[in-house]
C-alpha cells in the first residue's frame, strides 16, 4: 500500500500510466466498450464507475496542455450534443485536476472506435451509463 495513491490505481495501472509518453492516449471506457478488440493492455476497473476511475486517474495523470481538446468523448447516437451524467462528472473532475476548464471534444461513435485504435491502453470501468467512453491525452508534469 502506498500513501496518497488512490486504491483503484493498482501497480499494473500505475506502471502502464508511467510508461505512457506525452501525447499518448488512454481510453477510459464503459463496460460495453470492446476494449480487448484492439490488442492493447486493458486495466479492469469494472468495480468503479467513470467518476471514481477518473478521480483516481487524474490524481496522477497530467492532461496534455498542448492540444485544444485533451479529452474526446463518444457522442450519443441521435443526440450528439447531449452530455450524459458521466461526462458531466468527468468534466468537473478534469477541470479540478487541471486547475482550469478543460475542453472535451466529441467523436461520432464509429469515428471514436477508429480513433481508439491509436490508444496506448484502456481502463475499462463498470459504468452503466451508455456512451461513457473517452480518449484522454497524457501531458507532461
């Protein structure tokens, strides 16, 4: 056990986050997302929802400040502008961790699947709210 490290962040998760470089993307995805299809490492946090996982991740993961949208979300089919509860929570947590408003971009569902091919790894939550899938770009400390 380590002091000041969120207990959701296992050694494997911390190792993976540490290995990521500036600009690498982490997929933070819900329980329905086909994370294993991409052949990348998948950290299982199915006991946590998006907010809990994001709170833990943002406690150690800097966001990329060199891009306009360091986070991109999957759009909801037939309601692309709608912000669901998990995205609203993620927004608040990202803003607090970054110390300033963070712009979250959006991608149509199939464009998100395509963009996810570039992810370094995935953290899969047990989130039950559909379309709770995000690509988070790592910044520098």
